[in-house]
C-alpha cells in the first residue's frame, strides 16, 4: 500500500474533548464495546449497539440516548457490524458478538431496518475456542464473511460465516495463529487486512484471507509516541484530508492514538475524551446529516461511575490534534 502523508501532529499535551451524549440505563454493569448501525434513509434514526459483559446483555440506543432494545446474552464481548453486505444470496445487515460463557460462542443477529430491532439468526450460537474479543471482516468480491476471535491464551481464530436458504448463520473454523493476550481487533475490508491490539506488545496487521500468512506483522509497538499498555480498543477512520487512519486506545493513560493506516504508520495525533478512563472498546462511524456530530460519531467505553458509553463529534476530535489551516 502506498503511504499517504498525514498532517503534522501537535507536540503539546492532548486536548480534552467534551462528549456530546452519554448512553446509560439502569441495567448497566460494564458497557465495554459498541458499534453503530446507520439507518438507510434517515441518519437521525441510527443506533448505537452496546455489549455489557457484566449485565449479560446487549443494549441498543438511539442517538439521543434513549434505550431501544435489551437482549439477554451471556458475557458478551466485542461487538461488530457489517451493513448492506451480500451473503448467501441475501442483502443483510449483520451484528456479531463473542460470548465468553462456559461454552464459548459467537452470536449473530440481523437488523430489521423497519422496526430497528436485532433478531437472532444463529440458532443457539456458533461454538468457538475460548474467546475474549474480536471483529468481523468481509470480502465483497467473493461475498465471504469472517469473524476473528481474539483470546487471552489461544491466539486468534478465524471463523467463516455462511447463510443458508432459511437465512440462518453458521460458522466453521478456517485459520488460527498464536499471539499474546489480545481483545481489540478491527477489519479493514477495503484493504483486506485485520488489525489486532496485543495488550502489552502493540498492534499487529494480518491479511484477511484464510490463505494469508500468519501471524502477520507488528506495525506499532508499546512505547512509540508515548503509547502505553494495555492497548485495548481499535477502530478505523478517515481524516478530513481523506487519509485513512487507525485509532488505538491506550488504556492506562486514558489517551487515544491516531496513526496512518499504511506503512510507515505515521503518528497523526493523540486525543482524550472528558470522562473516559481505562477505556476498552471504541468505534467510529463517519455518518453525514447529523448536526450534533459533525464529521461523524466517536464512541468509547469508560470505567467511570455507571460505565456509560460516551459519544463525541469526530470533527471536534480532529481539530484537537490537527493544525489549524488559515
């Protein structure tokens, strides 16, 4: 991949960004990962989908913070979504989340755009090895969908997800490789790459195809640009210039690091979110048509009291670490 030049990062202390919206309800235990579903015709009807391993539930919220749906699920971990994909001859919006129960599994739901409700389509779940987190990955050309399960002890395991004529999802293991303790991961479908945060080492990049070599390449190391363990959440974004970037949560110092998404993985900047501490999961959706969230919505977990999910405007975040243009 050709490296793209990134705006020069500021050298001063990362600015503190005030969140715009907090997501919380009375059942919350620890909402530590999220993804966003974008409504196909009205951005204001989009949803945040949040997993809570302590409450044993998945919650969905509208963008004003109103609870929309509650699903009981054993110790849900990382949650991810793919919208408008073609699978098994169907156009679907799919949400997948690893379950850390006594019998580890992957749970898969479809989103009904009319009711804005998640519907389980995986039977009683897809059995996996021990899992800790993970992410989805999709190959548009081959119409193939995968979930990459991360773990504390058994490395990363890749499962291929298929849909039958009854629109039921099943899965099978297609690849496994060893890495250190890892939870956060994100799939870059366009580049056909997966990025994994190994908590005390750094960020690894591996090809999405089951035929790609493993374990891939360590692209970012603990200690670079002040990044410290544990590394947790990771997500994709594009800067206002169009430059694709990675955002990584450095849990112990309550900061988020931004890097170009191609070699030499240049550091673009660092930011903080007011109230965000010991952050696990993060996500970003660059959705248009929302005046409150210019440039899109950045969401993050926090270990603060009541464990709300915090939503901030991406434009405000970019301005905090990119130089002002005259």
